[in-house]
C-alpha cells in the first residue's frame, strides 16, 4: 500500500547458496492512498529464495520555486501481499503461458 506517509524500502532476494540475486530500492510513496504492484523480480530459475524487505528510514521530498514542500511525511513501508508465480497451466486455447499466482 502507498500513501503520503510511505518511504523507501530495499528489496533483497538471495538464492539457496545465499548469493544475492536482486538488490534494489523501491519507492512506496503515493500522493493518494492505493494498493498496487511495487516490485517484480527478473525471471528466476527454480530454487529456494529468501526475500528481505528493509525499511530505509528515508522518504522523498521536493519543493517548488516558492519553497512549498511536497512528498512523503514519514518512512512507512506497507506490504499487503506477496505473489509468487511458481507454475504454468494450460488454458482452453492450449496456451502454456498462464502463470498461477499464489499469495503469501
């Protein structure tokens, strides 16, 4: 979830060998409260992965020429759901590219 109190989070994904696969910063700020996708990883080989989400304690702010302040007022990071695409199913047309999403 995003809103005016949201900040930055670091997303780290490691594999079963504890090798870092992803290390990126995600901005959770939104002027209006909403629930939306914030991050999607690159395609991953079958393995056991660990995802760590670290609140950075920072948030974006900016101002206009009149020095009016805009942006977040806090550093919160809200995680509503995480989905993992872990198998493919055929649909009626025989297309094998329909992922199955599982919420965790």
